[in-house]
C-alpha cells in the first residue's frame, strides 16, 4: 500500500474531476435531462456545486490530519536535544513549502489543525463528512480558543451534536455562511463564558483604541475599537444621515455619502454637540480617544435631528440587577447587562428597551417610547428575524423593508405572520426574479424557494431561557415586594398575568 495507494487515490480523484468538468461543459455521455437539456444542465451544475463543497470540506479535514501526522512524526525523528522552537519552525517551513504558504499562514494552519485534531472532534468529523466548510471550522476554532475545556465541549455540542434539541425549522450551521455562524457562535460564547461578560467588557474598554493603516492608491483606513453601543449607534446614525442626503440631484452612492459624513465628523472642531448627546447614549459624557481628549461630532454638518435607532433586548431579571445575563444590541449581539441598565435608566430615547420572557427568552414587551402600530410591528419584525431573512444575508440596518409575503391585492393581511423584512437588494430579488418567500409565523421568519425549486431555510434567533434568580424561592409576593428597579412594573404585570 503506502505511496502507491496514495498515488492511485489521487489519480482516481483527478479522473473524477475530468468527468465532472466534462459534465459541466455539457459533454457527458448523456444529458442531465433528455426532455429539457438546458434546464437539466443548469440543475446538474447545482448538483456538482453541492458535491464539490462536500469534497472540498473532506479534503480540508484530510489536510489538517495529514499536517498533524507529519508534525508528530517530524518531532519524533528530530535529533535528540534539538530545541523545540527550532523543530516547530522547521515543521511550519516544510508545511508552508508543500502548500505554498507563507511562514505566518503556515503557522496559523498548523495551529488550527492542532485544535481540530485535539480539542474539537465534532468539528473535525463534520468537516470530514462535508457538512461544514473549512471556514466554518475556523469559526469554531476561534470561538473555542478562550473557553475552558468544558466550555469547548458545550460549544461543539450546541452546534454539532445531533442529540442536542434544536428547533425543527432551524437551519444547520453548514447551511449558512461562515460569517453567520460566527455571529451565532459569538453570541453563544458570550452567554456561556466562564468569566462574566462584565469583566471581559471592562478589559475591552480599557483597551479601546483608534488605528490607522495605509492602503493603496493614496487611500488609508481609520478604524476604532470602542464600546458596542457607541459603535452601533454611530453606524446607524451615519446610515440615516446618508439616506437623508440621497436624492435625484445627489451623484454619490450611499457608501460614499456615509464615508464623507464620517470624515466631516472627525475633521470638524469647535462645535458644542457630542457623540453621546446626538445619539442619546445616556451618560452625558463626551466621547474621547484613549488620551482623554474630547471629540465633537460636528452637529451642524451631521443634522442633530437625525437619531440612531437601536433595540436593546434584556432579560427582565437582568434589567432588575438580579442576574448578570447579557443583554443584546440589535445588529451586534450580547453586551454587558450594566450597559443595558444604563441605557434604559437614563432615558436613552434612541435605544428602545425590549423585555424577554423569563420562561423561554422570547420577546415580551417593546418599550412604549416609540409607540405607534406600524412602528411596533416593524420593531417586532426586527426582533423576530434579527436581520434580512434571506439565507446568509447580514443586513440588519433600519432600511430593511416590510414586505407582504402574500400580496395585499391577493388577499394578504398586514399581520406579523404575513410580513417579512428583506433588505432592499433581496426585496428587489423577490419581485424581479423567481425567488419567492415561504410562509412565516409570529415567531419564525419566512424561508425562501429558488427558481429551481430548492428550498432554503431562514435563520432563527437564538433565544435562550433566562436564569431565574434565587430570590424567587422566597415566593413571588415577597420577591416583588423587595424588587426595586426600572423593570419592576413590567415584571409584576408579567407574573400576575400568568399567576
């Protein structure tokens, strides 16, 4: 066997590739469909794409195992007493040369391969089976990197163990792009990390910074790492300003206008408005860089009447300070509960409070600061879907468009179960091509059916039942008597309604 078996196996793979390439070219021994060759070729090409995805994943898993097998044998064969760092450098160099990778990329590949083969068995098995891609595996490695061993096991079980219950209509992680898995895995990690999100957030705030990086063609990047509610409010406000500036006489794209507004904000001085004042973040302090200097936003240029709009979803007990579960910023993910309490307690009218049911984590009540039927329905859609419901789309901006799944003129009603909130691109796709949404419910977003008849599920929000505080063991009446917080009235109504 040995090398001859390996050579035969790869010869078979190359022969299979030749067959598949001939099929893509329409030169196979027989057409995909004798009745409609063109439609058959289109459908067959999708089958080839699906099979190629599985084969690529399996080969990626094979590469990881082969790399670690080589690393293990190379260390065993190394001269006695050879320095370990030198051995590791030699292994990375060999792997890099074989795979045509640079030193840094080769070291990263070895590190990921080591994690997959030693601590993430379910991820490696899914990779071998072709149900996830290498990009999905990278996400699992990244999110597991700072978890303790028990946390790593729980992370894998949540996403990859078939024995763990999941909603029957929820998409498998291999059916969504890796960047969407990253969002879900990060959300899970924030909720279940052994170290509280408050402590980790405090470290992140201490390390806030602005970075500058030159780019090509006379361009450069200027980016900031800052608390999520500030970044998200600023981003949403830039989007609102850019949309407001669009018009028939405006030649710039939305992206260009947004960039120009950002430049105006950081280059304009001598104004009295601040980031927090314009965005109602609620603490009355000026935004500052790490050197402590205040930074005005240029209110004259940025139209202070335009505000960011952000939903803050927070468990009732966490809002009351009885548990320390993370809240969720719509469009970002988990944030420390202290941030949500501050936004609610200080009347941040750009941040709308959403309470969640202590039994199952589902939305319970949308704050009344923006009460109107149409706006409440729009907010409920945002809660239900979390983003544009088209598979893989991450657009969760406020310009997503409410859309009747069954058209009004065809008898469709204006109710949550007959509404979706696709982004403008996928709204247009729905009305100009054969893509059609499938039915939704009050708690489940619509899926989609493609022109070829294939059905694709939409992602569901990862609601989890909140933790109940130990005080409830005293009895509901005693507990309500001792509770003092902005969420007390809402919780009392909730508990009494279900008594």
